[in-house]
C-alpha cells in the first residue's frame, strides 16, 4: 500500500459506499481525510472507524456549503492534496416522466456541485501540486434505458475531467476519473432510485447477466484505484478514465 503521510484528502459523499471505502483506504495509508455528506449519522459512523477522518456536514449542491467545506479544510489542515468528487445520486426515470426538477436535482449534485467545489479547492490544489479524482460511471459510456439524465450527468463529468486535465496541467494539478460499474452501495436503494422494490429486485439479476465477472463489485475494490490515481505512482497519468465494471465496459 502506498503511504500517504502528510497528505490531506477531501472525499465528498464520504459517509457510505465508495466514498466511505475510499476515505478509510486513504486514512489507513496515513492520510488525513475530511469527508462530507448530508447525513450526520453516516458521516460519524465512517469517521468512527479511523482517528484520521473528520467530517463536514454539507450538501455538495449548495454553493454556500461548498465554500464552507473548503474553508474548513483550509482552517483545519492548511492544505489539500487530493480532492475526490464522489457525491452523486442516481434516479431511474423514463423520458416520458422526466421533469425539470429531476434534471435539476441530478445535475446540481452530479455536475454543478463538482464544478463549484473544485473551483474553490483549486488554490489549495495548485499550492500542493495535487490531484483530482472524479467518480463517474460505466453508464456514461453504455447508458441504460430510463437512466438518460443520470448517464448524461456522468458523461458530463468525464468531459470535465478531460478538459480540466489540459487546463490544470500547467498548474501541476492532475485530473482523472474512475468509472465504477454495478457496485454494492446504498445508491441501489429503490427510494433513492425512484423505482419500486419489485423493479429493483428484477433489475439486479439482469445487471449481473451483463457483467463478464458475473457479480456486483464492492466499494473496497474501487478505493485502491482512486488511491493509485492520487499517488506518485500515477504521476504521469492525467485525463484518464479507469473503468472498474467487471468487464461490462469492455
């Protein structure tokens, strides 16, 4: 495991799933980690697993919360080496039932929040010659029916990654993306996905059939990829998209 001593990491959506696994991986490797999210109880549960993890209750879609988050990182630690833009929501809604609120909700969190938080974090990242890792999705490349807005938001995140990699290279800041496939996280919740429990129960086996490795991934299998992209081992990697979908993306 790469050592991240004296390395400060900010992980959005760090209370559960990939965000929590990533925060714990970095902390166990020696990093100081700040996690954000909207639910204090899940943040506290993750932070309780390692003394090097602290929390900021924040909604990434709110510009004021983004500013407060970066202010907290600067105040507590004086630096930021890696920003992991992980927070996101997935709602499966057919086009016929898509409305402006659905579109706004998805893009405010999955795209707008990423842009604002990254903009505010840039001075700290420039000072540390740090890195940004955006958590996209295999569905950006291979969208499902009824998930067009979610897939479009993750495709936008890939576009941001590639553009920023060029724009920020002169500042010494690297930008990459990880595109997980089906991973066992709370994002697969029928309420959050706006589908019925029966629809979710029918969806899971259908998804597994499309995955060459024939199973869902685990958050702990994504975290090391994020850490690699933030590490010196990836010092010549920028603008890359790392798929982690069990072969679904092939």
